[in-house]
């Protein structure tokens, strides 16, 4: 951050430099412009039991069996949680702006060590209740030990105007397996700034899915590092955005070792004035021969004023690899629409069917059927709300 | 049932006129074959009747069951019993065939003020019809037409027709891309649906299909007009002589 720009009020309060448009990775999401008021950290907020219960119940996974850890306004609520914090230390060192902010402001987070195989999904639920505008920062460290496997859901839900800063650090040991699902449903008045770092050991497998449908401004930065050979990583995501929502996902797939494969599929739906951004980078280092990497992002624009920007990047230093990327953007296919209507399906229903089908393709990465069904139910509810708003 | 009078149609985005004064009357129980060379307007006619966007009716009228068909949306036409079996059925990834059939049937029933069919009843109803067309449960689970062979796609179209039970069936080049066995299965499916209160318009380039689906009337379409009508013997005549005689007919 060596560009000289005068400090904003928010920065003076934060005591940190905010990323801005002159930084290449942040060109679409200028936090200096977007953060219009100070969001003081470390604020003590009292939440009513009813508010907490309502938010807990509003999780798409509320009815699903599993173990939960619930964080209310940045602090673990033992009353709502079946799991306790374990002793796993952070290893992250990076100058990523969201991480810097998190280092200064994080109050709590899930620290989990997974050994053995758990069939039951673990849901980490992060809630922000209605209160004064503030920063709520959490830092999770999840270690899946050698040969262990787990399904972990991260759900972010809130009400009111706040800035959620979420860092998740994941380490997979040799032959470990993680199915990770993140669902971001923050208030449309809120910010969601996230950083995820995943390191993968030899022969490990990652299935990662993120649904982005909340927050006025969402910025998610993820890095997946391949530290061993024979790793299989699938990273998918879906945007379901409307109003004036802004979501910027930056994903770096970092192939450091040979014989690994990576698949990325992002399906982004934008309505009204929403704007989606996908910056996907696949890096294949010199040593990472026989890498098989594919990335694709597809956008569906439901209004004339919706926007999507894609910045796919391949940076390949090895000479024996198969890598590719593709990005498309468009509106609903008129032939598909006519076909459904010619069978008697009303136009609005036909559109909803097609949108659900489009976005649903990204859900396929999720292995657990109950989670996939919960995601499909969320997507249908989103489409119903969209139609009612018309 | 259907009365097309002096129909003129052009593409919305181009000046080119495709249907140029077409007249046709189809009564309940009748099967009409429309034959003609490529570019004579056969497929356009099927799209205009089923309500596809992109065409502009500049003159004439289409009356269906005493109502102005052209004023209705594609959805409403389907609910009123118009069905188009596509020449090239559309592949729609992510929408399972079974789910699609259920939504379509229940949408139509709802539009007609009928009770929606329950899931168990519907499953039975579809499986019965699917079995007759050699369509197994596996095909019904797959996305609409995705990964279907040419023959499977055409059988799936006929299954939709059997499920939706339309009054006016328009079959657009249903024989194209079918080998003789597949053609027989499809034709049997169509013949099963022949009934005194249902009419069919069979659009085809070749006489071959008409050996299996025997029409009551045959019309020759050329340059957007019907230039000759007759009984099924006209189809044999066309097969023997070709369309050369009609190439300049409407000019």
C-alpha cells in the first residue's frame, strides 16, 4: 500500500489503511469509497434471546442434524453451541488488507481440530444482531488431521448496519478430506469482508462451495495452496444478488506440487442494479508438472442494469500441464424460455425454473444431500422473493 | 378447430416475408400433412401457431376454438391445447424431465381451472405413457433432452404430447434424424393419440412419415402459400416428381 492517498475518516478510526481502486486486486471494490462511516471494533453489544433465536432459526441449515458453534456479535455463545474451542494456532502471515484488519480486531472464532471421520456436518453460525454500526471480526482455524474427514458449514447472518470481517484458515493433512460450505446472508446494509486460506496436504481432497447472497458489499478473497501431490480440489460458488448488492470474489488456486487437479465453477445471478465480480487466478509453479486445472465462471444477468465483471488469469510456469478457463455472461436463453412456455408453463415460472437450474449447477460440488437440498430450498425462496418484488 | 385466413408473416428483425397469404382449415379429428421444399415456410408456420417470438403477423388471422390465437401468449396457447413437437427439441440442463412434465401439466390444469395432479398419481400417469414409448425411469430423471440421442429426443417430444393431451398437435419434421425402428415407435405413439376430438398438423419434407401416420389431407406449401391440396395420393405424387413443379408457383 504505497500509493499516497489522503486518509479517510474510516481509516483514521480504524488506524489501518483501507484498500482502494489503485490496488489491482481491489479495482472494483474501493473500500475507501464504500466504507462511508467508521465501524468501531471491539464494541460490546447486548443481544436479546429472541433476536438470537430468530437468527439461529433463519439459517438455511437450522433443521439439519449436526453439531453447531454459534457466534453472536463476534463471541461464542456456549448456550447455543455443542462444540468448544480447541487449541490450534494460526499460521497465517500475509499483508492482505482484510487479514490485517482481522488481526487487529478479531474477538473470537472457531478453532477446531478434526481427527477421525465425522459424518455429521458441523455448522459454524455467525450472527450479528441489530445494534450501532460496528465491526464484528472473527478468525477461524480448522485443522483436518491426516486421514480425517469432515463437513463444515459456515453461515453468516445478520440484521442492521455493521461490518463483518471473517477470516478462515484451513489446513488439510495428508489424505484428509473436507467438504466446506459457506453461506453469506448478511443484512443488505452490512459489509462482509472475508479472507480464506486453505493449505492442502498430499492426497487430500477439498470440496468447497460458497453461496453469496447477502450484504450490500461483499468481498471474499480465497487462496488454495497445494502443498503436496495427488490433491483433488473443487471450488465452486454461486451469487444470487439483487437490489444494489456488490459482490467481489477473488480466488487464487496455487499449484505448488505436481500431479494435482483443481476445478472451479462459479454461477452468478445478478438482478436489478447488482454487480458481481469474479477474479479467478490459477497459478502453476515451475515444479507443478502434470497439473490439471480448469476454471469457469458464468453470469446470468436478469436486468439491463445488472453487471458482471470477470478477470480470469492463468499464470503457468510448468511446461507439462492441462489448464483452461472460460467465462460467459448473458441473459436467459430465449429458446429455453419458449420451450418451457410452449408446454404451458407461465413465463415467470419458466424463468424461475431456468434461474434455479443455472445456479443449481454450482451446488453439485456439495457432497451432502441434505445440504444440497437446503441450498436448493434457499434458491427457490430467493426466486419467490424476487417475483414478489416485481 | 383451427382456421387460418390470409396469413402474412415476416421476421421481426428483417423485411423478408415468410408466410404470404396462407389459408388452412383444420377440423377436429383430422390429420393434415403439410409438405414443401426447404425454405417454404413450414417451420415458421409451426412457430407462429405456437407463439414463438421473433415473427410479426402483418395481415390475416388465426382462429382456434373460436378465439383469436395470435393474441395469446405461448403459455396460454398450450393451456388451450396447442402443442408443437419440435424439429430440434431444446436441451435444458438442470431441469429434470419428470419435474418439467409435472410443472407443465399442473400449470395447464391450473390455467383451465382443474385440480392439480398429486405426485403419486402423476408418477403413475407418466410411467404408463413412457413405457409405451420405450422411455425408462432413467431418461425421466435426466435433464430435459440433455444427452438424449436424436431418437430419444423425438420420443420424449411424443411423451410430452401424450402427457399433456393437447387438442391440436403440430409435428414439425418429426421424422428427421430417425431410423426406421425409431420412426415406427414415434408414429405408433402419434397414432395412439389420434381421436375424433383431436387434430394434427404433420409437417414433413418426405412422404416416408406419411406411410406411418396416414393423413386425411395433404397440402403443398411453397413460398409461404398453400399451392395445392389433396388426399394422401398427393404425397406419393410429390415423392415421385419432387417439388420442382411448385418452386415458382407463388411467384
